[in-house]
DNA sequence: ATTATCTATAGATCTATAGATAATGC
DNA sequence: ATTATCTATAGATCTATAGATAATGC
C-alpha cells in the first residue's frame, strides 16, 4: 500500500493537476473529494495526509491553473511575430470557449472565485497580475491612456467576452460576441478607432 | 396550514425572489433547498408543490434576476441627461462590486451559468440580449464599427471588470481596474482615443 | 519503525418523496 | 373535498477522521 516518497510526491502533484482541471469543469462545489482522488487513481481516505482541507486543494489547484494559463500566454507571445494577434486568436476563439477544463481559470471559475476566502482568491490575484504584466508589454506606450490601464481593460474585455460566450445558447451570437471583442482588443492596443 | 391561493402565489414569488438573491450570493451549488425555503419563511417540504426541481427554480430565479438588472439599466438611462455615464457610474462602482446579492447576475453567476443546462442558460441569454439592446442605444451610430459590436464589447468589458474586481484581494488594484474599465467604456462609445 | 494509502465510518447535508395536518373554497 | 404547507424520512452524497495494511527507508 505504501509507496515511495518520490511516488507520494508525484501522486500529490497528480491530484493538484486533476483538481485544476475538474474544478474548472465543474466548479469548486461541483466535484467532491472522492471523485477528485479517483481522477488521480487514488481513494478518498488518503486525501488528508496530503492536503489540509478541500479549500487548501482549491488554492493549490487554482494557483497551478493560473500559472499554466500565464505560461500559455507567454509562449504564445514568444513564438509569434504578431504577439497581440496571437493572444487574441487563441483566447477569443471557439476552441477556448469549448475548452473549459484546460482554458482560462478566470473564465471557468471567475464568479466562483469571487465567493472564496482570501486564501483561494490570492492565487487568482497573482495570476491576474501576471496576465496584466504580459498584456502591458503588448500595449504600445504613449498614445491614449497608460499601458497599465489599457492592460486592465483588455483583460476585463477578454475574460468577460469568453464568459458570456460560454453562457449563450445561440452559437451565432456567441461567435459574433467573440469577434466583437477581438476587434475591440485591436482598438485598445492601437489606441485609435478601427476602420 | 393551508393558505389562500393568493397567498400561495405570493409565497411562490417570494421564494423566487429570495432565490434570485441567495443564488447570486452563494452560487447555485452553494445553497440548499432548506435554506432557500427558510429565506421565504417556509419549510423544505413544500418546495416540490411549487417547483419541479431545484434546476427549475434556478431558471426562474435567474430570469427574475436578469429582468431586474435590465430594469435597473433602463431606469438609470431614463433618469439621466448622460445615460452612458450613468450606467458606467453604477455598474463599474465599488458599490456594485460589494453588492453581490442584488448586483448583476452575469457577474455573480457568470462562470456558474456557463456550466448549467440550456434551461438555466436561456434566461441569462435573454438577459444578455436585453442588456445589449440597451447598450446599443447608448452607442453613437457611424464612427468606428457597428453599434452591435460595440455593445457586445462594452458588455464584455463591464462584466469582466466587475468579476475581476471582486476576485482581487488588493483593493487598490481592484479600484484601479474599475476605473480603467470606465475610461475604456467612454472610448468605445466615443469611438476615438481618450486624452 | 515509519508512513502512504487503504477501507470503513461518523455526522452533516443534499435533493426528492410520502403522508399528515389544517385551512380554503366550493 | 381540495390543497398549501407541514413533519418526517429515504437514499445519496459531502467533508473529515480513525484505524488497518503493507511497503518503504533506516
């Protein structure tokens, strides 16, 4: 029954990874410890030897999800000649809209996160700050408004757009909303009216 | 024990109103039927004579919450010489950020709603469409982009901004984010860079 | 000997149903 | 007689804990 320390550590990491996906898919209250542990091939009883509480896991899984999302942004930017367009293309896409378990945690858990304790909200906050830093680098200095404000507006726009696009049953409207947000993103970055 | 038909109808409405608040405060999975009924001064047992299921109540309460939010927008607009500013002032405010139970359902339940069945998502969709119509009237025709796209971007921006502002533990950053979104709203409406 | 994970369980809560109660409405 | 609401309960699930088991690590 007992496994090596290395395996135990790997199991712990596995549980956090599984949780970061399942919490995004079903919400913090939508999945129980039994299913979270089962997702990692373990049973419920071992949970409290690895984690203090479900809330503790929620905080760890949220941090991991946000860090993964930030890495995704960074790598999208590093690999493209038009970094802003790259971010817009993957974030405001039908693919991301459908990808609830692996997509942006701010979209998958935004309203859930707002109801959590500071312990769980902090990882989201750190992730938001990291996202804003990435966005600031994509915003041209000078022009209208400071880059910090532009980044905050841009992140709000993108998170809001994908959230709304996931709620909509009307797929055409959902598509149009993502397109409208993409167009607006370019306007924010360009600091001038489109067309 | 039995009450008049009029009273029974009033009780039903009361449960829906209570639910529209409590779901927003705690999420669909964060409150049980017992507490929902208790909030209306009733007991759990009567629930299924009034509603088909918890999901049925979720749909009804979501519709009521969205309709109430739409009315709030309409009345803010009707009563002001600068309607857009009025919407920005109440929506992107610290007051609205703190008002989870009575504030915008798209913010309070956005990520929860995205995980619900079409039955529950539809009321949100109808509310989104109503909000977009109101916003379209506030967007000047001509200029950059069509009013429909501008309204979609504006709603996404506002919903995203208040959602993020509620997650943030850092209140100063939360305030600045709301301000940045307000500034961006004016740019969208004006169709030209600020400053 | 230590300990990672297991089975088992406590005690609370969840949605939903059954049947009793008592007031309405015919 | 009908019916809105009540108490009570079924059966499932939730978080958390207790103690057994068996493999690791000294």
